[in-house]
């Protein structure tokens, strides 16, 4: 059996990008799509995503009537990634504004195409790896909700980019 790999804490690796005509809005560089081989109106989240499901841990809580209840919560690594990702989104108000504008012009349910660029070919599950990102888009008010009546994720085959892992989002 191969040794279990240790999760590396996630941290933002650069500014959030939106592929549009060349302009700069404060700290948010908007680059032409041709420079990154991405389609127009592609929202780029830098860094590698980690599963929110791996390394979940049981925690004992007391419910309202004083009874002990076991709940399964996110791992510390997944919580750190969620905190960092939400902070990165909140630090980029123009990015969030552009994304909300794009969403407002789409029919419901939203179809969100996700292209994930990973550092390695390591196996992963699309739903698990994208869950923290979708939770953060909801927590920061970009998405009203990530349930199936509001959002349908569309995954393109993942790609490997050793130097620049990222997730590219595009509303269809």
C-alpha cells in the first residue's frame, strides 16, 4: 500500500484574474484571454484546490436538549484553505463585482464550467475538490447558493500545470 500523502496547507499564490480586454482595476489585473489561452470572461482562481472531504474528523457536540451528538467536520487543512480562499475573494472586490454581474446575466440554474489545473497527475474527485471553492463563492455572496436548483457544475478534463496550478471558471 502506498504511503499516505500529507496535505500541504493552501495559500493564495497570486491575484485573482478575469480574462477581459486589457485594463487594470487597482490590485486586480485583467488580462487578455489570448495571453493565458483562456476564453473571454474566464475567472481564474490561483492555487491548487484540496478536497474538503478527505481527513474529515468526528467531533462530539451537545445538542439543545443536552444530548451528545457526533458530527463530522472538515479537516484543519480544508478549513485553512476555505479561510484563505474567502479572504482572497473578499480582498478583490472588483473581481467579485464582475463575477456577480456575469451571474446576473445568466439563466437559472447556472452552468459553471470549471477547468482545474493541478501540479501533478495525482488522482482526485471533481466534486470533493471543488466543494471548498463553491462554499467560498457562496459565503462571499458571489453565489446565492450552490444547490442543484441554482448551480450545475460542468467539469472539463483537468490539466497539469506544474508551475501555475489554478481553477478557471466560466459561466455557460
